């Protein structure tokens, strides 16, 4: 009797070459041109044919299972509380509102605008679900507040998150003329007791300035620059070489907004005479300048990272001026030091870039550089 070698499972052989045949399931035949799949395995080896056919079958079964799952209705969909189908509303979902907010307002904003807005809305959706805007109510807003509290976020963080969410909803209501109220407006947010930053005493400022001169590096130049100008840290970190005007009868800093560092308010754009430690710092900066930016360690064409600068500087300042001292305390001290010499309030506001307190202060061009320097030279150093 003649013996015939049996083909591996899921295969047949033709002219010595193995093939893989498989009937298409009835529920998926609408996807295929033919009711049967036949693929040449390209091998004459039964061992190879067995391996390849099993792998091909497994891949097909996985693919078919995925299609069946996509076609299947979501189990217990009627129990979902956050699905659009659960609400009789055609208004945008919160995720759609976020997308519109980013697309329309985002192009001219800082690089943190999009991630901050996205993160805050992600919190909301995680807590309450992605609903149409008119399907949130005051009770939901309260639930969101409590959820943030349980998550360990402080009151100031909660206020910032609610501020962004309210802004997004308000923007969409006004931009698209939506007929709904903003459920996140008016929610009660307990105020957080914040200990005000204390100014750094003059004797400690002098000690800081002495240490800056002794150590003589970019971090110390930054501290010295702020100590006698009262600039915000972000303002100083984002300075460019062109902002330091030393070849002038009154050496000064020209504070203007840049692409990677905006200014806090319109009144923040100003000229500040350079005296004392700040003049020394800018002279050192100019000698060592290798970049368009004064402090390339923290600022470049991509971003201005004043938070990193703050962490490094505050750690050092505390070793000199005490555990409660921070870099922003120098700005508080700058105002106090100007008060000590009885400088006019509007002159102080002009130097520090603080908002004007009266309409009259906005009239005219303000104090000229010469007068500003005269008052700054009176400051206790």
C-alpha cells in the first residue's frame, strides 16, 4: 500500500507548495470580495507551513474579533450617566468647548496656555464626565470643588482651575451665542489664608549683594540685578542683551515684552535706571555675554523657565537672609526702600511697574530717567 504524507492542519498542498484556506465568517462577508480566503504560504516544508498557518489563523481571528467588538453596541449603554445620548442637548461637549477655546485664543498665547487649559478641563471630565455645556449645574460645580479638595489641591489651585473652566465656558457662550448659563460661575470657593511675603531687611540685602560680588556667577548676577531694580524674577530672567542700555548718560534696563517672556501688565513695560549692585551685575553680564539672552541657563528662543530659576535662587537666598527669605521679597523691599526716602507714590509705581492708582497718574510721560536715578541713588544700599 502506498503511504501519503498528511498536510498540516489549516493547509493543503498544490504542486508541492502549501496554501492556507479559510472560509470568511458569515457576519463578516460584507467586508470581503470572496467568501473564502486562500493564501500561498510560499513554502514546501510541512514544519514551516504548520507554523505560518497557525500564526496567520491567529492574526485573522484577532482581526475579526476587533471588528466584531467595534460593531457591537456598548454593553449597558443605557446606564451611562455621561454619554451625550443621556442628555437632550445639541450644545458642544466640554471637550469641544476646550478645542474651540484653544484654536481661537491659543495662537497668540504663551506655550503654557494649551497644557494648562487642557489639564484643568481633564480634571473636570474625570470628575463629572464630558457633557454638553448646558448639562452641568451648580450641584455639579460643588461636586467638582469637593473632588479637587479630596485630590489634595489647595484653595489657590482650585481657584485657578475654576477660573480656567469658567473662562472656557464663557468664551463658548459668547463666541457661538449659546443659550445657557455658566454652571461654574458663582460656586463657593473658601478663601485660603496666605501669609504675605515679607520684605528682606536692608542689612540682609547688603549681605546678599556682597555674596553676589564674591561668588560672581550668572545666578548671583540675577539676584544682584533684582536687588536694586525691584524687577519681577520673570522680567529679569527674560532679558535680552539689547534690553541693557549701558552706553547712555543714565544706564538703564529697558523692560519690554518678548516672544518667550511676556510682561504681567501694560504698566510693566518701563525703564529702570541701573545703580549699585544692579549696575555691577549688568556690567558683568555684558562682559560674559555669549547669547542673545542675558540668562541662557533659564531663557532661550523656546521658553522662559523662571520657576527653575526661583527654586535654585530661593534655596541659596535662605542660607544668607534667613529661612523665610525668597527672591520676590526683594521686590517688596524695593518699594519699602523707596518709601524710606519719601519717594512720590507715582514714581514708585513707575519704577516697579505697579498699576497706577489714579487716572491722573496715567497723564503725561511720567518721570524722566534722570529724576528716577536721583531718587534711586537715595535708596539705602
